[in-house]
C-alpha cells in the first residue's frame, strides 16, 4: 500500500511542470502570436490590389461625357458593407433620435438636386462605393460628434495619397465656399481618418474610387453642438449650398459658359 501511494506521488510530481515552466510556455506562445500578427500587418501594409501602374497627375484626364459629381452620404446603408469593409457597418455619430447618415443624406440630396438643375450629372452614393468608381469629383459628406458640446466647426480633407494631384485645390475651394454659405468656422487640421478614408484607398479595397477620381471628404459640423446643428439639421440647405458653390467654382467641374 505504501509503495502504491509513493508511486502515485512520483507520477504526479513528474507531470507537474511548476509555475516557471508554465510561464515560459505562455511567453513562447505570446511571442509566436505577436510574430504572426506582425506578419499579417506586413502583408496588409504591402498589399496592393490595384492592377497595373497608378497613373500620375500628368496623365490625368477627366472622364468622358457630361460633368459627373458624386455625393456620398456618409454611413448611409453602411450595414450592407461587404466583409472587407465590415468595420464601417455600425459607426457614425448621432444626436438624440437622428443618426448621422440621415443628416448626411438630406444634405447630399439637396445639393444633388441643385446640381442637377444646373445641368450636372449627379450620383448620390451610399457608404459603399462601386468598385473603381469614376467621376469628375467625389465628395463624401459626414458630420462630427464629440463628448464636449463646445466642439464646433467643419473640416475638409483631400486624400493623403492623391494620384490626381488636384484634390487639395478642390479642398481649398470647398473650405472657402462652405464657410461662406454656413458661417461656421473652419477647423484647419484634418484627422488621419479623413485623410485615409477607406473610399480613397484603392490599393487596399475593392470598393474604392478609381485613382483618377478627384476626391474630398467634409465633416459639415458637429451634431453634438447646438450652433452647428442650427445649420446641418435645421438649415441643411445652407450646407448644401456651400457644396454646390464649390462644384461651380472649382475649375475642373465648372460648367462651360457659366
């Protein structure tokens, strides 16, 4: 009986690795997981789905046909996003019962109606753009939100990587016309998220703009600020007017004879 107990104890002790061994195994597993994550990031960073060389600004030509303006209502129908854009499905700000996409869509439709009346071809796009979408000018319309009700103002950004070489000029025009139409203050610093907006990223995503589409994104104001809401929710026609005036004033999209 004593021998049996002793044998069992030896077996148990032999199977007991101790805290040091377990800790070393956990560290080894953690290091392997970090390396795997790092390798995934390297592959993603170097991935380029765009087939062929990217055109240069010197090679830029406007699309054939009438001047086409794309107005994207940010976050509209984002729940339909494909797997590659799954992160956008459930974001966006809101004010009480009004979701951001609703405010964006109203402004987009008002601006679109004005532009069509002037003779432009207009596409009102949801959150997911068609693959390699091409237009003379694409403007993504959004609204900001903040934990501070004092945060106020609008901001406009061109893509960080702009193959057309023309987006920053368009952004300058939109900053001027939007401020004049709304009276809101311009926030001169665009966020990295704006500069790297997914619709601009044709290298990463199938559902992104053609690199020769001149593209902008505008945060029209803060839904969480009472003064900004008086424009973007209560008087969206003023926000729309600021966008329309930019399209009219920007040389690439100015209608001939106007």
